[in-house]
């Protein structure tokens, strides 16, 4: 099945994705900079993704586009 990307823009979008623990794909300047982690925390400026025990990444909301990766 092909993957479908759903853009996460609002706090509600981010909260729903975090609650469901879905995989996230992050784009910065039209390039994929991260794929596969789940949102563990966010605020007005930052989104924190965790892909493994020691794999934690911080992204600035203003500089990045976040997408929920879900199966069609």
C-alpha cells in the first residue's frame, strides 16, 4: 500500500499524532531531515521526536514541516 502524508500544523494535529504514537516525517527547506520517530513533546517553538532509546531530535516548528506518515 502507498503511504499517505498528513501535514501537522496545529497543536491539535500534533497532540493527536503524539497520542497515537504515529511515525513522523520532517522536511526542512524541501528536504527530508528525519523520518520515523514519534512525537514525545512539543510547545509553540519546538517539536521533540524520539526514534529510539538514545535517538532524540529537536526541531523548530517555524523552520520545519511535519507530516504524519500513515498507510493508505
